[in-house]
C-alpha cells in the first residue's frame, strides 16, 4: 500500500507533532513520547509485553485534542534501558513516574494486555490519586498462585539475528497471531520493533522480559478511582472473566466489548478502540477542566 492509499486518519496520526523525552527511574532510562498541549489532563498509554510505545502512534494523537497523551517504553522494551530483572510492580513504578514528570494533576492510565496488568498494579498502589484506569483485553487467571512480583529470569535467552532489515521485518509476529490485523498498522509497528546489531537486525526488547506475566483475579483490589474494562470480541479475556474483573475493581465499572476485535485491538479495530477511549476520557475528565478548555 502506497502512502497515498493509506487512510487519512492513520497518516494524520503518525505525522502528528510529538515530543520525545526520557526520565530515569531507579537507575534505568525510560523513554516516552507525548502528543497534545502541556497543561491538559494527562493520559498515559501502556503497551503490552514485547511491544513498545509505537503501538499507540496511530491511537494517541486522536486523544490529544483534549489531553496531554503520553506513551512510554517500559524498561526492557523499545528504546528504554534494560534491567537485571523485571516485574509488574517495577513497570507500574515507571508508569507513575512518567505521569508525575508530566503533571501534578491526577492522570488516567490505559494499558493493553500486560500493560493492563501494569496499570492495575499502579492503581492498586494509589488509585485515589489517579483520574482513572482502563484495562484493555487483559487475562487475569481465576485460580492458583499469582501476584505482581518478579518472574525468574530465564538463563541464556538471546534473540535470533536476521541478515537483513527486510528479513527481520518479515518475521514480525503478534502473539497470538491474527490474520485480521491491518497490514499498514502492522508494518508501522514492525519497523519500530527492530534495531541493527552485529551481523544484521534483531528485536529491541530484552529477551529476558517476562512476556507471560500472570495476575490472579484474587490479586485485584478496588482501585479507588474511575475504572473500565475493554475487551475484544475475539480477544483473550472472556466476557465472564471480564465481568468478574470489573466487579473486583469497584462498583458500576463498565465492560465494553469491541465487535470483531482480537486481542490486539489497535491492530484490527483501531477506530473502535479510539472511540472507546475517547468516550472514557470524556466521562472521566472533571467538569471544571472541560469548562476551562472551552
């Protein structure tokens, strides 16, 4: 697909003005990007395991008419630094630090997949100081041991090196795979997922990250702020599990199912995801802030 054939909403979003910044959190450099004017209510977008901030490039700018929108690379992902070990709690600390670097006002946190677990952990540590939290297609378990702590670091994990950039791009895959992903979105994400290394090209994410993070439903507590659960109709979170998750987060927490969406909603139904997130932000933005903007 040529540049001229790409939909305007995608081209406009990927070409939107943005600011790139970084902070240091517990000795690790955390990189993030931001759209929208400073001083507006802050929303932080959090990617899933083995992903990066670029997964929000075609979504974040569409939320920036009313908010300062921030997307970060969690440690071990994208262009952020690597750590000796990783945990949901450590990533939650990074998310809260980025939010605090942008504003002293309550921020809204929105996370996809593993990122959804991260924002719930952040909200569990001080949800009353947040403007809201949204978990997008997360899969908490219903039994067995769980928690937000670290996962043992697998020994000797290394990435395969591909001889050319084209070969590496052709090896980009989502987990789980889904043939309904929009090719132009997938291509954009793939290009930002690789880096040159000795002998060719490889993935940016640290192979030692815990890409199969698990949190039990029993570990989920009321968050003390606005909350929402968003799921793909064909995603990993069943409606039964999502409703139970919502019940645990607090009273009257909505569950929104996006039709014909798989787990990676921003790849196959991005416009519906944008509309859903815009709606939540509109409902959660304090009335006095709306009046000041007008």
